């Protein structure tokens, strides 16, 4: 079997399908939950996940062809940091009660 750029792209897409589906589920759950409960602490968590996926998907699809696309991992990491800060600030608020 010869591994080509095309087969690597197809494999990259296939292995990320379950990850993307799970991500969509998590986005929907966070959005609904925060909206229903009026949760200020986690109200923007869904957006951090959307941004994370939004920056990651082009990397999976085109990083082999356009190396600079890999730079999108920087804002993806910033979205992760925002996610952690949301959780950390919520934890601090709960501990003060």
C-alpha cells in the first residue's frame, strides 16, 4: 500500500469525524444548559469550543498543503486557555460562598 497525500488527508478527516460529532454535542449541551439556567459563569463556554473547532478543522484539512495554516493552533490554544479561565473563575466563585 502506497501512502499518498490524499490518503493522509482522508485518514485525517475520518479519524476526526467522531471528535467533531462529540464536539458538536458538547457545544449544544453547554449552550442549552447555560441558556436554560441563565448561567453567567459558563454562558460563553460553548463559544470557546466553537472557536477551538473552528481553528482546528482547517489545520486538519490543509496543514499539509499550506504549512502556515498550522499557525491556527495558536488561537485554538487561546480558546483552550479561555475555557480553563471560565472554569477556574467559576471554581473561585463557588469557593467564596
